C-alpha cells in the first residue's frame, strides 16, 4: 500500500515562493548592474587629447577622461582601475586617446601607450614660424604645426584670443613631447601651458591698465622684442603704456619687421620699409597692432603688469633708445634728442 503524498504546509509554500521571487530579483538586479557597468565602462567613440598631471590618482584621471568624453563615468573608471590593481600605475603625460572602453584606456595609461619623449626648447620672443622650424628639426611636423597656429579651429581657440592666429599664445618653455606627436597635440600642450599664466589676478591687473588679455599679450610681445634684458622690460612697458594713454603711436621697429616678415636687423629705412601699409606698422597706425608679434615669456608678461612709467623727477617716460648695452629713457623729445647726440651718434 503506497504512502499518500502529503502537501507542504501553507507557510512553506509561501516561503518557497518568496525565495524564488527573491532569487529572481537578485539575478535581475545583478544583470541590470552588469549592463549598467558595461555601458558606463564601454566605448564612447570619442577621441581627445588629454593631459594626465604628475601624481594624479585614479579618481582625478577618471574625471579628466569623463570631461573629455572618453568614458561615461569617471567614478566607474576609477573603481575599475582599483579593482584591476592598476590605480597606482597610471602614467602622467599628454596622450591622444580613443574612447575604446575602460579596459583599453587603462592599458593605454599604464604603459600600453607610453610615448617616447623628445625634449624641445622654445625660447622667449620667437615667432611661430621659428617654433615650426625647431619642431621640424626635432623630427615633428613643423609645417602642420604652423598651419594650425595660423588657422586654428574655433573650438581650440581660447576665448581671450582676439586675433586670427595663435601667435603670442604658444608659451615659451622646455617641453617633453611624445615622439611623433601630431601638431594638434603640440599646439594643445603649449596653449594649456599659457593658460596657466592667465590667472584672475593678472587679468584684473591688465584690466586696470585698460588692457584685455589679448592687449596684454600683444604689448608683452612688443616689450619682449624691444628689450635687451629682463631688467629693461618694466621701463619699456611703461613707455609704451604712457604712449597708449597719450594717444601717441608706439613707433616700435619690431612691429614693422613682423609686418614685413623680416628679422629686426633686416629692416631698411631707406628702402621704404617703415612706410609699409600694415596694421602692424605702429609708425603709421596708433594703438596696439592686431595681435602679438612673437611669443612673449613670463618676464615680459609680468613687466607689462608692473611697469616703470615715471622718472625720478615724477615725469612720465615717452621715449627710449639703446646704446652701448644700456637703455636711455626720456620724458620729452628734446631730452631724447640730447641723449641721442651724446650717447648714440
């Protein structure tokens, strides 16, 4: 005689039903989390040039990648890097990266795309064309660099650049550049380096002098070209600021040289060089030229913000010239002529 099968009690049936419901809910939640994680860490299709600062942690790197559109969540990237044990192995430097997914980006930034660095020195006061020649000599695409500087994409151009080119904003410094770096990478590196000098305090100081950032950089480029030493720069800046305030033309030889594409020693007054009809000719046109005539260094930029405008007698300087390795400022044209006759001729 078979034993009659007994039904489990009602509470057991309810408990089993809840267990299966809970298990399915947990499974669905895990599946949803997996899908979300895959989306957050997956490819975005973006391409960007990024700077990973020295000592940046996983969270800072994740934020940079997110802001550049390379990942959807910087926090998720940081968690992934820690989970993989790679957070302490992220490399600093400039990279051109593709948003192929967190795993690929992590590999790129932990040595998979570590660039070979080439050190390039860009001196103060050089023009963009000079920088292009130096890049070409170092194995980079100097022509492509110059083309981008002379016709930059609008989205690259900082808001304070009012001229049509990036002349003046390629900050002179020593750069360690990835070997074979594209012109876009090099231009971006130099612009970001310049941007570090445009502090709120300096912008405020320039505004107090009646200068926009573009005017500040333009005047600094002229001061850079005129000065024989850093010590002279505040005095030269003071002369030009006084001339601007008085409505006098700057009458700066380096601006004429720039208009003609010549070096300063190549100017020929008797060949009519100073009659060239160019807005950069500060003998013909008052005020500042349309933009910088070279790429000024920090000393020239600071000299404009801290000018020496008056002599010991309290009178403003309006003239200066160089002779015998010295600079001779003057407040009046007659004083200027007397000093020229005594020290120059």
